[in-house]
């Protein structure tokens, strides 16, 4: 069974540009979450989608947005990039809607560098 | 809101020695607690989780953790360190109403000396 697939794995952008990251969850999984990982702030929750509905949102500015498609694939977008947006963005896939009922599977991440 | 504190951002152990990684949490409702491991340039892998069943939880690769409500702790241990245990370890907390949202500690990087 294929794991969580994130594309692209690495990308470089300049300040002011926008970026879209993609995540394909494990087949049959309906929950997709996104996290930002930086050396300074650690792992921070961005948002969670379940069956195309956003269930939870972290404390990030409106420049960060996401969506989930009917096939459970998810995208996140960051507009007007800032240097501080340089990070590893991790996608998490789960079969269930709650943390006690199923394991969370992490992708390998998309590493964004903003110059 | 929930929070997690991991004591020690770096831990150095000798091969064969006990590994002890400390995690304290804060939660106003009964929490779910997790330990994850991250190897360089990879995502996180679940080591073990506590979801209100047995307080002593056994995980993969010989790791275990004990939930102590009175101490609000969920420390991770492994009796004998192996070189392959060198990685970064994250403690995380969740609550039922938060779905799959995890709140992570700052992480502890483990160095294993031969």
C-alpha cells in the first residue's frame, strides 16, 4: 500500500511569490492535516480536512490556505511568501476523524526555501 | 488548550545505556499522548500512543512510555540504546474534541555514542 505522497519534495521561491503544495493520502484515508516544521517554532498545526471539510485550523495568517478534493487529495497554498515561510511542510493522512481511533501517517514533506 | 514540554533539546547516551526522554503535558481534559521519531529528511513515525487504556504503553523498536496523570508526564524509555536510535523524538498531545490535531513538544535530538 502506497504511503503519503507529497509533491514537490523541494522548491525554491522568492519573496512575494505564491506556492502550492500537494498531498496524496493513503488510499481510503479521508483525513488530511498539514504541519509546518521550522527550527525555531518546531512543529505547528496548519489545518485539517476530513471529507472535503476543514475541521480545524491553526494560528496562521490568511496567506495560508488549503483545500481537499473529493478523492481526498489535498493542496495547501501560501501567498505573498515571506522569508519566515521557509520550512518543511508535512502532510498527515488518517483513516479516521479522531486521534484515538487510528494511526496518523506522515509524508516526507515538502521543503520550501524562500529567498 | 493543550501544551507539551520536552525537557532537554539534546540527549547523549552510550550504546547499550538507558534512553530516557522526558515529556510533560498540560490538558484540561483527558488527553491522548504520542511519541514520534523523525530521521533526517523524513517525516515522523509513530513509536507509541496512549489513549486511556493501559498506562504503560509498549511501542516499536523496544520503546515504552508510562502515563502518569498525577505528574502530567509521559516519559519515553528504552533499556538499551542502539546506534540506530539516533534521531529526533517528539512528544505530542491531542484531545477527543480536536480530531486529529496534534500539539507537539519542541523535540529532543538523541545522539548515541559507540
